[in-house]
C-alpha cells in the first residue's frame, strides 16, 4: 500500500512539475515575443519616417521626423508591454476582469503616485506638437547644453560637449534655449593694444570681414559692433557673424585665425597681461 502511495505521489509531482514547466515556457515565450515585436516595431517606424522625409510632397523636416519616430516607438513599446503583462497574467490563471476591478479600486492611490509620470507624458506630446525642439537640436535645459539625442513620452536625452548623457523628465524641462532655430550668431571679441589707432584697426577688420564670403557657414557679412570694453591691458572690439546652426564654434575659430594673421601682416599688436617688477637693492651697511 505504501509503495502504491509513493508511486502516486511521484506521478502527481511529475504532473505538477510538467505543468509548472509549461507555464514557465509560456511566460518565457511571451516575453521573447514581446521583445521581438518591440525590435520589429522600432525598425519599421524608423524606416517609415526615413522614407517620409525623402518624399517631397510631405512637409516634414528630418528633425521632426526623428522626434516623431522616438515618440511613436515609445508609445508602441508601452502598448506591447501592457498587452504582454495581461497575457502573462492570463497564463498564470489570473482573471483579467478581476485584475481590472482591482486596478480600478487602486487607481486613486496609484494616480497620486503617478502624477509625475502623467505630467511627463503630456509634456512629451506638447514638446512634439508645439515643436519647441527636436532630435538633433542643440539646446540648453536646466543649465545643461548639448544635442538632443532622443525624445520619448517620459524623457528627453541630451548629450553635452564632454559626451555625458543627461536624461531629463519631460515634466521638468521648463525653460528651453534652442540654438538650432534658423540661424545662430558667432561672437568674437578681439583685444588690441591701447597704443594702436582704433579707427585704423576697425578699417582693417572691416576689410577682412568682407573676405569671409568664401565661408559657406556665414549667412551675412560679419558686423563689427565696435569697442565694447576698455579692459586692463587691451581695448576689446566685438564682431558678430550670422551663421548656420551648429556652425558658430567653427566660425569663431576661423575668424580668430584670420584676424590673427591679418594683424600680424599689419603689425597690429594683440596685447597680453604683463607685470613689471621693480627690484630694490638695499645698500650694504658700511
């Protein structure tokens, strides 16, 4: 009798183990399927928006298409996660109807804790539809300046000049300074010695700025604002050049190079801080 009970217990254990194994395989298969679907969705949406930017009849810029691509992928990803969760719960024997009842009962408590999440998602939609900035723009958000790499429903990702990645919740974006809107100004301050004739220096600079027509990044001839500072060791002259977005740094570097070479040709001194030291030698006592 005891031997028969042992056999029955072993068979029950095997059946239970087989059932558990099947459930694990089903859950694992569901997770794998969700992962595959998300990968496919990301590729499909990316190719779709790339094609749309190539169609002349569609008035959608590349930057806006990239932003819409990241937001669409984010939305579809959450949809897949949601469906996958309900599928797994159903496989585990949880009635979806009872789950909805529990979710409804706890929605108030969850809602209080999820206010920031909802705010982030709403701001994500506003960022796109109001077109304040898009993927690829150079912006300043919360004193962080960098290139927007992605905009999802919840977060905006920025990479700064040092390569650091900053992830900012959309609800915390606040004031945005966009440096990729139509044009940007390159600003160069030039210091000359007090001994130089300022009127002569301004004429030299004006002549040199007229030669910048070969710089494709510059949209208009640079403007010389004049003397903007009488500093400790130099007279500061400011030059402003209207240029294409994301080119201001390169334009500033090139203008400084040209100005330095021209000043060397004209014999115009660019001063640097100097310190005069007087050495007083005490007389030896007799």
